[in-house]
C-alpha cells in the first residue's frame, strides 16, 4: 500500500484539493509540506500528536516536512475554533517556546542533513510593510468571502477584532513565502484551518499562476486530535516535567472503548494488517488494545525504557502489587496541615485529580474515592500526619486514577 492510501486507510485525511496531484507528490516523495504550530506554551501536547505522527509517516516515505512555528501569527492569535480572543505573547516567550518545540519534535522528525526544516514565520511577517502588504496581498482577498469562513462566523457574535481578522491573510502569506523560499508545495492542517489553507492555495495561484503547485490537505485535528489533549486536569503534555511518562501512559490506557482502535489506527505505527485483526476485539480484549496503544505512544514520546517502566508500574498496581515508583506524586508541606490534619478533598484538589471541591464531595458521596484501598464515605474525611509514617498515602479516584501523596 502506498503512503497516500495508507493515510486514507488510517482515517487521517478529511478533505483535499487536487487529489490526483497530491497522491502523486506524496507517493513519489516529492512533497515539501508544512504544518503550523502556534507557540502558545512551552510544550506540545497530545492534541499535536496527529500532526507529528503524520509528519513522521510522510518523512519515512521520502517527503520533506517543514515545521512552521507561528512566532509572527502567535503575536496576533488565531480566532479559529475560539469564542474569545487569544492572549498575545511576548517575543521572548515565543522564542523560548519555539526552542522547547524543536527538542520535542526531534523525537518524531529527523532534522539532520536538511531532511526537515523548522522555520519561524516571524522571519518574514514582522518586517512586512503594511502598505506594500495591502497592495500586494490584500487585493487578492474578498472581505465578503472571508466573512463566510466558519472561523470568523463563530467570533462575529461576540466581536471579531481587526487584529484577528487579519489572521487568514497572514497564514495565507505564510504558504506563499514557504513556496518561494523552500519550494513548499503542500500544506496540512486541522479541519478548523480549512478556510485559511484554501486562502493560501488561492493566493499562490493568483500571484504565481495556475501552474504553481499549491495543494492543501486537511486532517481531523480539531474534532479528533485536539480533543485528545484534554483531561480533567487540562492538557496532557509531551514534556515529562509537565506530564510524567506514567501519567501519559495512564491517559492512553484510559481512553474510551469506542475510541481505542481509532487511536491505534491514527496514531501508532503498527501495521494496518495487525490493526485490522483487532477490529473484532471486544470485552477484555479492548483492555489489551488500550495497553498496546498506551505503550506504543509512550514509547514514541518518552522512549522504550520509560514506556516499559510505566507499563510495569500500571500492571503492578492493578494486580495489587503496590509498585508506586512511577506513580504521579504530589508533595504536601507542613503548611498544608491544620492541627496535623488535611482534608482529602483539599489533597485531591492540590493533586489536580479534581477541578473543584464540589466535584470532590460528589465523588465521595458516590463512593468514588479511596485512600490506601479504603473507600471514603465522609466528605469531611482528613489525612493525618501519622498516616504518612510508611512514606506515602495512595489516593484513588474511581477505578483507574491513582495518586501518591507524600510529605516534604
């Protein structure tokens, strides 16, 4: 199976323009493609997973990835899929985040010997002359047509700033610059970026002629990939300092039954023939599938050694072996205690396994909280300093979320 057909079979491609040309470029290793990443944090998260895996797959097939860091657009903010205006970042913060991104991306993408590029659109956007941009690029865009784009319609009700309105033009200009500078002939992005990407394709053809290669493919990054990055605590980060390998493993180990095979197909590098055999799995077999998913993705991000440790820790825990070495840990200080006691709900809140005290009280009332395997029935239950004499206390939420609590 050629790479384009494999992308389709894995459910990665939602919409394309010029499919025959795209198939030819991708299958013959002639695609120079880019995917954009907004440097809004100092770590990538699992919402970026699909894009990173796609870049790796295409590079393995001989194509050249360009990771475009939005150092320029990040100073404006993308209105796509948002109901409020994104906070603008300083240049120093953006530069720091870009450095963190490249380190993490290097686990997926080979940047050696020009096999891939990382570029920052600040290199051309920050030096643009406004009047020249209006004359050269602005004339290629219809305001009426721009306002029909879904990304703008969502924001019109609450107010779309002129700052945000320019985002489509800036992103389109990115594709033009990448085409001229690096021969970039293809762009990938989430379904929320479709209008912006079409703007880039049309801009290249208007400026450089109909024969200019400028293709677009959109993936289900928004509806599928981005929702993968959310948990009860917020984003699941690729940085082990933000999300430990054990927590990362557990996140994928706990995906819904209905999603596990879809995630294996989209995100792992297991052969499709092997995955197809899993389609008939049900019951306890789905737990096996979740373990496969969690191990493969943890190995991809953190390496095989950390993936093995996380898997062994999870199995030991669920088999009552009590291995807590790689369990997520929260440290309490003496300041957290009042008269030698601390509320279990306050502990869960500090550990990030609940979002509010109200949620904690509901969990206790429903029998969903245990401390050292003892189910808690009282919402006023407290942990005492003496409970930590063995070194730690294990707080359990539901059947699958474990957290080790220690005193500094």
